[in-house]
C-alpha cells in the first residue's frame, strides 16, 4: 500500500509538469497568428482607404462628370457638362419625330414638335449630373463619389414644351371630334325662329392629355404609336333665349344711296318676337325637345333696296334681248310673271342671285299657265312653260356684264330664241340658274316683256378695269342623235383681246 501510494505521488507531479509545459508553448503561437491576421486586415483597409481616398480626391479635383452617371441611358461619365449636353441633344433629337399623332377613336390629328417647342431639358439634367459629388462637404462628396462606383446614378431629363400653344391646339380639337359637343343653334325660316337643342359630347381633358404627351415623348413611344387623347364628357350650354332675342331683334332700315361717291345702302327687314320674351323663356323651359319654334314678326321697311331708282345705278353694264311669239298668250303670261318677279332686283357685292328663289315655284295660284315645255325628250304642255326664255335672256346679260356664273344647265334641245350654248334652263326644286355679283358696287336687274321682245338690262357703276365682253358660240360636232357645241367669253380692252374663257361645252338632242 505504501509503495503504491508513493508511486502515485511520484507520478502526479510528472503529469502536472507535462500539462504546464504544453500551455506555455501554445498560447504565444496563437497570439502571434491573430496579431499577424489583424495587421493584414489593417493593412488591407489602409490600402483600400488610400486607394478610394486617392480616387475621391482625384474625382474632387476632376472638372468632368464623375464615374457612374448616365442621362436618359447615355453614359456621361468623364464628360464636361457642355460635352454631355451636346451628345445628349444630338441623340435625343434623333429620337424626337417632326410630328406627333394624336388619336381619339377614328379621329386623328398631328402636332409639330418644333412648333410646340417640345424638347428634353438636357441643360438641367447635365447640370445635375455635374453637381453629383460636388455640391456637398468633403465627406459627403466623397461618399457620393464612392457610392457611384457600386450604385450608378441614372438621370431622367424632364420634357419641356410651350403649354399655352399646346392647350390652344388641344382645345380646338374638341370641336373636330365626330362625337363633339353640339351647342344649341337657331335659324330663321319664313316667319319662325327655330332653335335646335344641343347634345352632350366629348372634349379634350387638356391637362391629362398634356401629361400623356410628355410621358410618350419621354419613353420614345411617339415615334411609332399615336398618343391617345384623354377625353371627358361635357354638356352643351343652356339655351339662352334672351341672348338669342338680342341677336335676332332689330328695327327695319330703309334703303338709300349717295351720289358723291355713289354708294347704295340696302334696306333691312325688322324682326321681333310675336310673343313676349317671358313667354319664349317659358316655352323653352316647359319641355325638353330637340327643336323649338318661336313665331316672328317680320317688319318691312318703308323703302326697300329694290325700290331705289336707276339713278343710284348710273351706268348700263350690259343688255340682251330675245324674241317671243305674242300669239301664244299663255306662254307670254308666263314670261311676264317671271320677268316681273326679277325686275328691280338689287344684288349687293358678293351676293348670289338664285332664279328659283327669286321667281318662286310656278303654280296655278301664282298665275302661271300651261305652255309647251320639254319633258323626257318630248315637247308637251306644262305649267309655267316658256319661262326658260327669261332665264336664257338673263344668262346672256350676265355674261356680257362679266358677272360670275355659278350654276347653269343647258336645255335638252336647242331652243328657238338663242343659239346653242347660249341658253339656260331651270326646273323648280331641281335645276337652278345662279350668278354672283363679283363687282365692287351693287347691280340692279331691269327686265321687260313687251311687243314680242324680252329684254334684260343690268345697271351699276363702271370700273376702270372693266372689259368689253364678246361671246363666241358654235357647234363642234354632230351625230345621228346629238349636237355638240361650245361657248367662250372673250375679254377685250382697248380693242385688243386680253383673255378668252370657256363658258361651257354642251350636248343637245336632235328633234
């Protein structure tokens, strides 16, 4: 026992000594490894900081845009603000079309990008790009400079345009839509004022559409696709009866003329409501209708324009006559009735004469008689037969006065009272004869039917640039069932031909 205990006691110190020796050896080695690693990390960080610091200082001293900046997808790093703007302007100009198409349903319209000054604000964008890393303190700028190395910055330039011009253009488009707002309107027919109600429709939402145009320009979609016009529904204005009354109501004005200089002041009919204004308002408000009718009083002046004597029209501009058979009393009666309707008519400058409107419908109640007329290639008796002789006589007087013929049709057959291409036919409600007073002074038509002669005289005021007019007409061909002819107006001055104008090319049936 004692021997064993002694051996055990002797062994314990040896074990303890062995452990102590291990600890002394391993702790310094571990500390050395950690120290070396720490120095390497510090050294690496110092190198990184020195590198980035040097890079930041370089960028701070650099006069160009820092690394990692783009405008509208174009890399502008290392460029001056001026060079960046130049490159951007050229690129974006190529992306902007000359015109932008606007669309609403089937309606399309275009606007000019240059006229509306549509452009990208590249100046502000490049100035912003240049300011990054420059407009703060040293550490803030350094942060931005280093940050752009890992997180590039993309700048979107704003779209600029002349909003005043664009607004006006868009507002005008509203009235061109197929489904536009229809405002109430009115017109006078005989002795009635007819008011039509308005209808709701689409109008341009100007602000929203401008934003849509800017967005489409910004993403370059305007090159191949139209911009959809944003619309909203609008109601027509309420019918303003009082405003209409003020526009319609007027007192009659007598016609008069002056001699020095010669000037004709035409008469004007007076117009007034037959009912009171309050009754008219109540009529409109009582029921919603598509059309309203307000009776009118038409007040004739004491002196109408046609009452002014020929002394107000000092110069005879033209005259033309045709002959008729006095033995045919019915036909003569028709000639006289038509001539009396036209006789004394005054046309102001720019005014158009309509034969059917002035003469009116040829009816029994108007006194017209049965006389020969052409119907479907046959000569038969018809109401008002013969009045085309008055039309043809007037037509020739109009041509000789060098007035502007706006509507004229030849007969089926060549009439007996004028040669081919010198006639003009009328059919009430279907064929009219019309001409315009294209002179600077009013003209007066004087017509007479007597003793077998129908005559027209056109009076007015001669002008220094007036021509002497001649008419040349002749047959140009003939077939088994047709005759072809032409007529020309020859304008002369001082006996010399100045110009020759074609009046008509006509085809007639053969009797």
